[in-house]
C-alpha cells in the first residue's frame, strides 16, 4: 500500500464553502435579476475552446495569450503508429503545455524518438486540437454568436454569463488562477452610444444593489481601425526616442503591444508617459463623435465617471469605448470590472461583416472581497425551522410537517435520529435557526406543534394551518 497522503486544492484555486457560498449565490442571483431587468439573457458556454480562438480574439501579444493560458491537447490522432509518441508528448506537455516543448521534442535528435514524431506533432497542431481553459468569455460568446447565426435574430443580442475563468498568474490577494466572472455582451448591428451608456448604467445598478462602496468608473476611447494605427505609430516613434529611460517590459512593448506601455505602473516611467501624445487628440471624426455622444448619454443617466486617457485595457479586440471600475479595499488589485467595445471582432473571427459588440466582465472574487471589506454584507436567510422531535410516535408527524414547511418555501432541519430535548434545542441554536418546532408525543397525539422563536424564547402551541400562517407572517414581517 502506498503511503496515505492528503490532497490540497491547487495553488491559485480555492474552495468556496458555506456560509461564504451563500454570499456568492446572492451576488450572482442579484446580477441575474439586474441584468434580466435590462433584457439580457443567460448564455452558457463551454469552459474550454480551441486555443486558436483565444490567440486570435484576445491577441497573441497580450499577457493572457502570451503567458497566462492553461492549454492542453484533448485528443491525439487515432493512428496507432502515433500512440507511444502521443503518450510521450502528453507527458511532456502535462509538465509544460507550451508549444516550445513540442518544438524542442521535435527538433531533438533523440534516437528514442522515431522520425514520425514531427508528423505526429504536426498532425496535432494541424488538427487544431490544442485546447485552452477559457481565460475570458468574450471570445466564446462571439464564437457562439457566429456559430449559431445569431446575427439573423432581430435587434441586438444581449447576453450575460456567469462562471469560472482560468489564467496562469502569480496568485495573490484578489488574483487567482481559477477566478470567477459575471459578464455581459451586446452584439448586433447597432453601435449607438446609448448601448455603451446603458450597459454602464446596468453595471453600476448592480454594484449599487450589492452595496459595493467607493466605486470609480473610468472611461476612455481608444479609436478604431481608421484612426488608431496612425496614433499607435506616432506613439511608437515617441517611445523609441525615450526607450532607454524605460523598463524592460515597456521597452519590449514598444514593438509588440505599444498601447500597453500606457498601462505601466512603474513610478519612474510615469513622468515620461504623461508627456506622450494622447489618443483623444488623434481620434477620427466618427470616433470623437461617438465618444462625445457617450458622455451625453452618461450625463442623461447621471452617471459619474472620470476620463482616463491611459486606459487601454490588455486585450487586443477593443475599439472606441473602454472602461474600468475600481472599488475600495482591494489594495493594488483594485479593478472589479473591465470592458469595452469590440466592433471588428465578429468579422475577425469569421462572422458576418458589420456586427458591433460591447461588453464587460466583473471579477466576482474581487467584488465580493470589496463588499466584505466594506462590511456591507447582507444578512442572508439562514435556517428557518429546526424540528425538535422526541419519541418514536412523534417521528411520522415530524417527517410530514417538515415536508409541508419545505413545500411552502421555508428551510427545515429534521434530525434523522432522536435527540435529547436539550441537545436538540442546543443544536437548533448553533445552526442559527429562527424557530424550533417542538414535537413530542403529546403534540403528536393532538396534532399540534409548539413553535418557539429562538431570539426571544416566545412560544405558542399551534395547529398545522396556524403554524404555517405564523411562519408566513414572520417572513413578510422580516422582509418589510
Ligand atoms: P488586471 O489588470 O487586474 O490583471 P485584467 O485587465 O487582466 O485585470 P480583465 O481581463 O479585464 O482583467 O477581467 C475583468 C475583471 O476580472 C478584472 O477587472 C478583475 O476584477 C477580474 N480578474 C482578472 N484576472 C483575475 C484573476 N487572476 N483573479 C481574480 N480576478 C481577476
Ligand atoms: Mg490580468
């Protein structure tokens, strides 16, 4: 027998246990309610997609695609000649899923590796079987929109999703490898600024409803395919002039992902960045107009925001409107939501031309952390009734009344084995029950129940109908 060992959750992942899980459910449920009141509907997407989808949608030069993806091969060719090779590849890739490893294997002249390895590797690559745990859900939403011809549906499609995302990042407060997002997307023929403003309104309505305090909305416009390239070129030229004053990351990004330099948090780069040309002065007339109208739409909704010309976001697909919301209590990981417009993405992923899109993703982990830090957690409904039954004759009545209480939408705990009276009430108390329903042989014989409110020990003897009415009245009273 092998030695006994305990297993632990993988670094960067975590278990969300009760009672915390109730807070998560409440947050997600509130998001559903708010989003549905704006006409958004749930879309449930696969957790993994082709790696190439993310590479194309999010952008090969982004942090996400460049270094944060969890990729793997699902399936190897069914050709028997490749079986051993596949096993070998699989083991190697499990250790390091980077393409580099395959190449290294292919290129090595290891006599153990038959020459067919390169064929196998090529086949694996060709057949597009490299899969990735989704690092975000916009790519999948757009893939689904195209795959199901949703552009033929009337009007704009308003979708929301809730679920886990995966990024290989250094775990720290507010940053996990499996984290959760609640997001929304609007896809369709219109890019009216009113859409941008409405999803921002919806987002802030949710934050308001869940008591997320001290939020700050930042907005920017990063132009479109007509005006951004010229701006990026200008920026690149200016950055090359100051290259030797920049850190290694920014130096590299000048060539690979120029706009991202603006995102730098390095203190010594700040005075340099502040002097760089700003996109707002280089927007084309159509983008400038869109941004101006967005601000009018926001004013109409009394939405408070701050313009931040350096808000470029890490993903390649954004055009025009970008935004971010920060919240209190999160330290340096203070962004609880990011989003923006992605008008060209549908076409770029092989869909019909002319489809516009905008969306956001809220980081649920951080949102909940911030609400907790702010002490704004709601008192969530706990156990309603603990059924303290005693005596074998009382048990059948206890089972039946538990069914009836539960059918009315209350929660009831029914001990599966008889307990001593004191112990029973003690447990009711520890479980935080609001009522104990005392059911002894006397009560069972007369079809009555003693209902004891645990907060003040008030108790009364009731028949079944009166008992259910009392619970109902109590529920209404505490809700009002
Ligand atoms: P950051 O700059 O914090 O890395 P990001 O730009 O990578 O964020 P987005 O891709 O815009 O983030 O995702 C939207 C939101 O998802 C973020 O604002 C954040 O709240 C949350 N988020 C992103 N990555 C993580 C993570 N690793 N752990 C927890 N939450 C995350
Ligand atoms: Mg990130």
